[in-house]
């Protein structure tokens, strides 16, 4: 279901660009410029999987921060997203597991805050219908070790 953009015009707009492919750079004109590379080689640079992980972690935590503020709680939430790439019958797939930790908040309250954040965070809403994305409350972050190729 597409949003009615005349009734709800954009509040923010930018351009994220990549003009020359994966072994290159991605940039925001007049702003951020990031070296990019394929995740399966040793060349320096970030990759699309990492960008997705950063987007989900940042957006979820910003949403949680707003929820904490509305509840007069100190900002204590943290979000770490484990990003994986694998091959299946359709080619490559990304898998994202966002682990959310909210110290100092009881379990029931934390569960409701994570649920609300997942429903309000624009990035989570964008990718939330994918079986490849999981958001979960944790008391400790997983030790996600890199896969050696």
C-alpha cells in the first residue's frame, strides 16, 4: 500500500548514490562519502549488508530513545544488529538479527518497548515483513564471530 504523498508530503529528502559499483564508494552529495567493497574480499570498505545493519540499529535505537523520553526514562537502550549473507536457491540473501538491550527496565516493560519501537521505526517497517529480519530483546549481546571465507 503506497502512501498518499500529496496528503503526507516528505519531511526530509536526500540522495544516496553509488555511480561506479561495489568496489568503489557510496556517497551523499555534499556529505558522507564511504569507501565500499565486496564483503567476501579483504579490500577496505563497507558493503550493503553493513549499511542495512547500521540503518536498522540506528533507527531502532533512535525510536527507543524517543519511547524512553516519553516514559521519562533515561536513555539506556542499545541495539546491535548481526548481519549475515548466505546463498540459497534464489542467490544471495541478507539476514539481519537486531538484538535490543534495555538495562534498568523490567522485562515486561522492555518487551512492550521493543514491540512499539519495531512498529514505529521507519526502517523496521520497511523491512519488517521479511522472514530474513528478526528483532529480539536480549540481556546480553551475542558474540557474533566473523565467518572466514
